[in-house]
């Protein structure tokens, strides 16, 4: 409901992203409770956390030549090259079932009911799930061809149609 959404936004306002000097990776700090955690706090939409996706000095990370940044939500199926994930040790859903899930997620994101980052945390079969699906910057030649082709066609903030790779079926959001 909108109300719970509102609480979520308030709770997100108490958090900020900080850069760990020792491990050179982002962590999440709650100004009110003074707690810090490596993983995106439960139930918080990471895109509403101050500093999410920026570099330490607050400027969006500059990409190398020809690189883009994207997040994705991966739903694996029984024919995936590795039909296993943090979520499910043995994935048995069919390709049709995986596509139906991806289309339902896409509908909810397009309606503004949720965000890809928020859904990726609980629903993505990729290890990037805990980072809201963030894959960081990548250039051509780093991802599977079908994934790369779809990602590089996107404008910033554009959400892909379902994309098939050997890993499963993806929704891709270009973020930078
Ligand atoms: O395909 C395979 O044999 C196993 N993989 C590849 C993989 C496994 C771990 C980390 C990154 C990639 C995956 O199934 C996979 N692919 C991805 C992936 C695919 C396209 C873009 C980004 C990630 N994530 C995963 C994952 O388990 O977490």
C-alpha cells in the first residue's frame, strides 16, 4: 500500500551509503541507529538511499570509454547453464514459467509499484541480488553476447524487454 511505501521511504531516509576505506566497497550506515551493514538493509529500496550508485566524492562514477552501468534481475529455469542460485539450490521451473515471472515483474516496475533494485534483492537468481542487481560498469566483450547486445541498446534509465542468455531470462535496467 502507499502507506507502507511511505514508511519504506522514511526508513530509507535514515540510511546512507558510505565507502569503506579498508575494503574499498560501499556499506550502509543508519544515522539514527548508528548501525552499519555490508548488505542493503531488509525491505529498503536501495534507489532511495542517499548516495546509492555514487562514488565516494558524491559524483556519479565516471565510466571508462564506451562503458555503461546496469542492474539486472535474473530468473533461472531448468535449462539454465547453472540451474542453482542463493535462492534455490535446484531450480526446476520451466522457461515458460520463468518468462511469466519476468513479465509480471516488468509490469510491476513499469506501473511504478516497485523498482528493479528492490525486486532483485528478493527475486533475482544472480549473486548480484544483494546489491539490488547492480553489475557496475562494463564494456563490450565482458557479458554474454545476448545480454551485452540488449544492455548496450538501452538509454540510461530504460528497462529492457525480457532478455534470454545461457544463465536464464533477465530484466536489464541501464543506470549510467
Ligand atoms: O552461467 C553459468 O554457468 C553460471 N553463471 C555464470 C556466473 C556465475 C556466477 C557469477 C557470475 C556469472 C550464472 O548462472 C550466472 N550468470 C549471471 C549473470 C548473467 C548475465 C549478466 C550478469 C550475471 N549470474 C549468475 C549467477 O549464478 O549468479
